[in-house]
């Protein structure tokens, strides 16, 4: 009986979207066109927030995406919907899932920003060669470790945490 109560209580939390994706895909607060793509309301909001933050803290990365004629939202959407499979190693995928489930969608956004920070040199190179899309979607990301970027993520949380939490709390799921 306690297990069922916990399961019911957990199913109403925002982070349950990582376990029961269908619940969030059918959310009333997301545009039907976006929902038909299979993107959850959490992921849609995360993509938007990542783009906003990189414009403020990673201006070169933001510029690289503009130079390549694409939006970081496209890349982040793909990463999130595939849970970084074939992009990151399994230990980093586990770190991402554990961080997202235990700390919530705010840290999903911060993880993606830290990953883009790690990729900054690669992004700047490939944006001028017009191979950015291929590089980010088809090539694995090597050398990234959440552990190495933890101070950066904490700094981002101190700076943007309250705004991100407001964005997350305003979601209707």
C-alpha cells in the first residue's frame, strides 16, 4: 500500500516526466505541433531556457549557432529526446539522468549549458566550416565530465536558479 501511495505521489511531480514521458507529451500546456514531435513540456521549456542562458553567459557559442544559421534549441531538443545516447558515454548519461531526476528540470538546463561550454572551441571551429549540425548530432562528445564542470553548474544555479525555478513552477503538467 505504501508503495502505491509513493508511486501516485511521484507521478504528479514534474521530474516524473523522465519515467513516464507520455504523461508530459499529452500536457495541455504545450502547443499541439510541439506535442506531435514527441517533445515533452519539460524538454521544450529546457530548450528555451538553455538558449536564453547561453545568450547571456556564452555569447561566442550563441554567435556560433547564429553564424551556422541554426538555433541551439534544435541541438538541445535532440540531445534531450535521445537522452544523449551515442553522444555521451554511459557514465555521463547516468550522471545526467540522476541529476535531472534528483534535482529537477533546472539542473537539466544547467547540464546542457555546461555541455555547450565544454564544446565551445569545437562549436567555434565548426560554425565557420558549416559542419556544426553534423558535428553536434553525429559525433560523440569526448572529454566531458560533470565533475569537472560542477563549480560552473553551481555558479549558474546561483545566478539563474530562481528564474529557472519560476519558469518550471509556471508549467502546467
